[in-house]
C-alpha cells in the first residue's frame, strides 16, 4: 500500500482555482488521490505516492498553487486509504 497523505489547506483556497491547480501539480508529480472543498472553507487533499513526491506537493501547496490563493496554514497526517487511480477533483 502506498503512503497516503491527508493535507488540509486553510486560507483563501476556495473559488480561486485552487483545486484545479492542485490537480495539475499532482498530475505533474505522478501522484494519485483527490481534492475536495470542505464546508468550513478549507480544502482537503488526499495524495498517494512516494514520500519525496508528497513532500514536493506539500511545498507547492504551502506557497499557494494560484496567484489568487493564500494558504495561511496546513494540517498534515498520514492515513490508511485504498489505492486511488488517478487524481480527481471533487
């Protein structure tokens, strides 16, 4: 089973193209998973892949993947999850 990182991004992350930019980054890194808006205004990212690629994703998310987004905080934890096929925007 591949490592699965759950990343919650807080700040100005909804309505600014954040999910689609996250998908583009994940695709470029070869990660599988999903990205979803949450009711509290944050965005949840589940990403599977090797640790080096997951670290790269975290760094790019922390610096905001779009110019309109502003990430003020992130929450990170590894979870158990079935394997994803591809990366989806929900």
